[in-house]
C-alpha cells in the first residue's frame, strides 16, 4: 500500500510540476514581467515569489508533503538578510519558497538546477544567482552579484554545504556564504531543515510524504563584526543549525 501511494505521489508531483508550471505559473510570470519591464529585480515586492509559492504549494500538497514552519517572526522585515539553511534535497527549493512566503529573496543556485526546464524561467525574475562552484572565476562573479543584490536591499539565500546531504545532520560549511557577509555586513538568518531528504533522495527516488519542519533560528547581526569575528561566523552558524538538529533527535 505504501509503495502504491509513493508511486502515485511521484506521478502527481511531477505531473503538477509540469502541468501547473506550463499552464498556470508561466502565463502568470509572463504577465507579471510585462508589468515590471525594465526592473532590476522584478521580485522585489514578492509578486514573482508569490507565483513560485503557489506552484510549490500545489506540488507539495498533491504529493502529500506536510511542511511545518516555525519562527518566521524572527525574520527582520526592515532590511535585507542572508538566509543560510542546511541542504538535504532538491525539494528544499520548493519547501523554502513555501516557508518564506512574504519575505522576498533570491537563491544562490547551482547552475545545473538553474538550467532545468521551467525553473530556468524563474531564476532571473526571482532575483536568483546561478553559481558554478568548480569554476573559481564564475563563483566569484556570482557571489559578487549576490552581494550587489543585498546592497540593493534584496534578501538572498545560499546553501553553505555546497551540495545536498541526505541526512538530518548538517555537514561542514564552505566559505562562500561568509564572503557575502564580508562584503555587505548583512544580517544572517540560519534555518534548519528537518526531514526534507525523506521526500525523494532517501526514499528510493520516489516521492514520500514525511513531515518536514522548517525552523527559523535567531538572526545574527554582522554589521559591527570585526574581520576576525566574521572568520569564525562560519562555525557560529554551523553550531546554531547543528544544535537545532540535535534538539530534534531528542
């Protein structure tokens, strides 16, 4: 019975991804972009994010995925922030679009993901930045672009592990995210994602229906930090997310 439900959820998820994406999300995106022609970041007011939110919610709901979101009241609303979550799954992107509704942001997204059908149409309008980690020069350009977006008053999100880790235990962070902090002094908002890997990658590449929790942790102010403080910020953010993970194990 479980196997049948998972097969059904997998079919529904990908069917909705393409059908809703092509016939609903894409026409809405084109209409919104026409109104915002020439704007540097069309999603600045969150209108493009709202289209992506509805698309994500539709896919997740029909796949039976339940997402609990905790702590959104901790997110500053008077300034841009840098969201830093752990990374478990391809599903993290729709989950975070769902969880952070009302807080416009763009992803620093791997170039292979940014090139996927339909997703590629949303990358620039959402304010996302495509990064090719194995290309040092392009990576520097991408991180500089993310920094410029923050200086322009727009929030960004980056996965500091650099790749998906199919476990609830975060792995050590790379330094790319913290180079953005050095350039901008942006407020960092750590996020702990719990169980998102059970949706797909750790479920035999079929869509399962785990209960996923997104926990927004206490913001970390960096504007007055010294260069030495920023060097250990990596560990501070990692410790905050790891502590949240350990709390779930209890």
